[in-house]
C-alpha cells in the first residue's frame, strides 16, 4: 500500500485519469486536456505513486488500463461530480430549469409512464424536454454515460455505482384472439400452444421463461419480436398466445382477450435506475420524485412497493 499523502490527490489528477482511461492514449489525453504529453506523463507518475498501481500497461502500440485503473475511474466520475456540486448554488427552481433529460426505456415502460411524466414535468418546468432511448437490458456503462440520466427496467445492473428503486410490480396475463381460440384451460394446454415473445438479447430468455425452465417447463415459440408493440399484429387472427405484463391490457393489447396464467408465477418488478453521481442532484431527485408520482396514479398503485435504494 502506498504511504503517499492522499491529500495530494486533486481534481486535476482525477480528470487526467479519466482522460487516459477513456482515450486509451497519452497523446490523445494530452490533446483533450490541453497540456503537453510530458505533463500527462509526469502527473501519471504522481498518481501511480498515490494509488500504488501502474494504472496503464503497454499493449501493442497503445496502452490499456489495469483493472485498478478501471475501478478508480468509476469513483473518479463520482468525486468530480461531488466537486462540481460543492461549488454550485444549492437553490433549485424547476421553473428556471432548461434541460433535456435522457431516459432509457423499452416500449412497455415508455408508453405506460413517460407521456404522463412529461406532462407533469412541463406543468411546472416548461423548459424541460425528454429524450427517450431504448434500454434493452441496461448496462452500467449506459448509466455511467452522463448523457443517460435514468433507466426504467425490470433488470437493474449489478454494479456498486448504480442505484435503483422499485417502482411497482405487475402480473403477467395471457392474451389471445377469442375468435380463433379459447383461453388455455390448464398448464398442459398452455405449454402445448404456440407462443410469441419479446426478445431483447438473443442469448438470454426473459426472466419469465428462466423461471419456467427452473421448473422443467418450456414454451414453444414460433415468433419473437424486439418490443411489445410488435406482438398484437401476430396474435390477431391466429391461435398464438402472448404472455405479457397485464398493464398492457389497456393499451397495446386492447381488443384482445386475456386470462390469468394457469399456474403461479412471480410478478414482474419495475425499477428506476440511476448512477451514484446523481444521488443528491436536486434536478435528478425532482425527476425521480415526479416519476414516482406518475406510478402512484397507475391502476396497481395500491399494490406498488417501493424498496430502499440498493
């Protein structure tokens, strides 16, 4: 362990570390920071002494960050954000806010929550806009990127700098075209039917199907689509079954018949997910509180459960 005085660590060294990690080059880091290569090399030497790690090693004609450097970069982003907050005014007035929040959500969460969220935000902050991007299966990198402020997903990434809070839980229902078939009477009939599903990652089934597999059960798929919006067109006029969140009954699945699953299945939890650097940011805290207000107005709000921040 280094016995170097840790008080020598400052914002310049943190910015330097991030620049070299993100650029993968001393030359490009120097250009980004507006300093000479020798200055970067000198400060890297100082940082190596402080943390007791080489931080970067040669790889071909370039350099790559060590595992320690990658981990320190995560903390550096948080520390730099805290420094910016330390120097900024504490007063937050939504009416004075002019910004675009980027939210990552797939079509279920997007259509269910975000139109109402935008209305709530702009009622008191007309200078606010939303940019919506697909979340697919959220990654820590998505949220470490300062251009993605919040993700909504049933799958929070497992990372020490990523926070999440449960918004609600929905229950799966089986949707079908009543002109083509009846509801499955039991588990055997359900499993014997042909199904359509949503697939976000080709190599990873939905958690619902992972749960079935753990019980030795498997659905028979004849089609998969990248989002819930693609399902109704396949179900209409066919004997296919679609097992999707029940809240879609009032939107995308309108016009289709539905029934409860013929067996017990865990509910589908939904989380809002954000980066540690935004934990105390007043604008971000306001954004999260407004999203929770939208959730409280959902039909299942009485059953919603908000767990502590992880």
